[in-house]
């Protein structure tokens, strides 16, 4: 190979970054390509084909006994290598042994278990965990929140570029507003200290840093949960303050389970409220779950479900609920939730977006 010709992994890295793949996806794809090359005796992938991919994937399932998701990730990485980087038409190699995907019943904490867990959490991990449960955020979505994403006036949180690059709006729990306001104030003080010593810049998505050079130093772009120390950006090599590591709340929750005498099932339950976590608790059997019928919510509106009918407006108001429910309706002048989707049967419960209690459909007569 000539000195001017780029290396294969450099071409893969450039193709991933050109398509704005995440750093974790980039690391995973490069790792699988390295393993694939070593498995075939360090031969160049151009000399290999679909049969070589099938042999490698079969090795993962049979010899390494990896999970189905791990095998699919390796397949996607190799298909990206051949189709995008090497520009070779590659059909999926169906002639390989697929790892068996187990059918697990989703498990969630009951309300009593959640209260017991929160009683053994304190400080920043408790605030992060409360936001996960109350707003229905995923862990990285919560840790990547910026100060400007919290709207205390409207009581909502804006999630930008979440899973799949999608943005959405969810509810901000009223009980967490005082703690979040104190956290934002501490972030502003920390940002002022960083600016005083010549730091204070934060990572911006895509090319916003070039378009708005002063934006990385603005308080609104700072992370709500910043790290305690500066670190090097793995891509640019610039030293700046990143967001809090996801291991901090994870370790705190794991530690809080011990004094609470709660065993963590496998897989561990998610603290997300149903819309983002996709885990709905059975209305009459706490601790068990029912299958998810509705995809992720992209806004605050209810999601239509098969076989469910909208209550006709001529039937008049038929919504009752807890005081928190009625309070939310009073704060909703636009009437976004006045017409809910529910089965036309008395006493049917309907899950609403994160942070809102369950409404009950009263008997219609």
C-alpha cells in the first residue's frame, strides 16, 4: 500500500463521520471490522465476500454465544463496510446461524418500590433519576440536556436529537422544578468560573460552532448536568467540560438498591415513564407489564392505538381523575388533552404522556 493511500479504517471512520454517526456507533463498527479481519487471517475485506461474513457471524453465535442484538450490530457494521466504504453491492448473508433472541417480559418497578428507591438516593443522582422517571427520558437524553432545553414557564423539557436523531417535547415534573432551578444556578456559577480561567466552551452539535463562534460560551448551551472536571474531546482533541458520565447515576441506583433490599431483575427495569421507555404497568397487577401498543411519543399529544375510538364531543365531559389530573387540565387552556383516546367502556384507564397521572373514563350512561 502506498504512503498516499488512506488506510481502510480511516476510510470507514471518515464515512461514519460524514453521515453523522454517533461516537459509540463509530467505535463499535470499527471494532467489529477489526475482529472480522483478524478472524480471516488479516486478509483484506475486498478478497472476502458474503460467505466470509456468514462464517464470521456463525462463529459469533455458535462459538462466542453472543446475543442477537450483538450479532445484528456486527452484521450492520460489515454491511456498512462493503456497501458504503468499498462500494460493493452486498446482499445480506442469510446463510448463517442467527443468535436466538429471547422473548422477555418487560419488568418495571412498582410505585412503592420507586418511593423506596428514591428514599435511598440523594444529591445529583437523585435529581437525574427523578427526571428519568418523571419526564420519561432515556439516560443519555437526560445527561445531554442543555440549560435552554428546560422551560419552567411552560413546564416542559425539549429533547433534541434523541434516539434515531428525533426530537420531542415532554413534561417537566413540577416537584423537581425547585431542585432543577438550583442546579441551573450552580451551572451558571461553574460556567463563570471556567470563563475566568480561559475555559467555558462546550461541545455543539454538527456545525453550529462554526456558524455561531460565540455560542459555545453562552450559558444556555451549557449542560444541565456537567462533569466535575475537564476532559479531552475524543474527536477534536479540544479540552472542555463534558456532561456527567452515565456511570454516576447508574452506580448510585445500584448502591441504593442494597439498603432498600430490592433485587435487580435481569434485564434491569427502566425508570422511564411508559412513553419513552415503552414499558406499561398492568393496571391491576403491580410489578407486571403489558405489551406496548404505541411507539415513542414525539410531542405531548396522545398516540392513536388500533381498535380505540375517540369519545364524541357531543357526549359532554366524562373525564375524572386525581387532583393532579384536574390541576393539569386547568393549566391546559389549549385543550390538547380534552379529547382522549380510550375504549368506550366504563372505568377504562389510559396512559398519558410522562409526568401526567392516569385519567379515568367515567361511565357514559
